[in-house]
C-alpha cells in the first residue's frame, strides 16, 4: 500500500488488533472487541475506496472535476463489493473488469460479510463474529483494498 491516508488508517487498525490479541480477557469481552473491530474494518474499506478514488481524480483532473468526484463519493456507503464495482465502473468498464478479475471470492466474501455484520451490529442484532473470523476478514479486506489501489494508482 502506498497511499499515506490509507496506510495511516490501516496502521491504526493494526494497533487495535494487536491490543486485542494481547488482552487476557474473558471470551465475552473479546467478542465485544470483535464486533467493534468489524465496524472499524467496514469503515476502513469504505474510507479507503473514497480516498483512493478522490486522490486519483484530484491528481488527474481539473479542480472542478475533482470536487465533483469528491462530492459524489460522500454518498458512497455500505461498501459491499458490488457497490465498489459500480463506483469503479463509472471510470470505465476496463476499471471494473480489471478489478473484478483480481478480486477473488475470499476477498469479496470478506468485504461483503464485514459490511453485512456491521449492519446487524449497528441495529443491535446478535452476530457470531469472533476474533479469528474478523482478523481473517480484515486480512482479506486489506488485499481487496490493495487491488483497488492498483486500479487507482496516481
């Protein structure tokens, strides 16, 4: 990863994952932390997509176009892979095709699961996401963000 904003966000998340790993706590507390991490990972994916695309537009277009893209991205939420593909396709089908070719099922499932679980958590529903699962989802989501960055490398 090269984008400094995305790297900074990832480093903050890595630090939280590390702190949770070091906790000598009961399983219920770890489960609460896992749900919190799920929300943060979902936010990481969403914010990364916004940042990468906005920076790409800013580096390659007139300020007015970059402003438009930035405004448009504010409406981008619930970053499941199909929504990411939709946004990416607005830059041309080649962008979407290339991204889809490099996102494997594990990455797609991880991103989609994180967003789905985040919704359940936000609405007070019970989710069975444990630490090992969210850690695996996070690692796969990071790989997906890396693929998105390759498509929008300024």
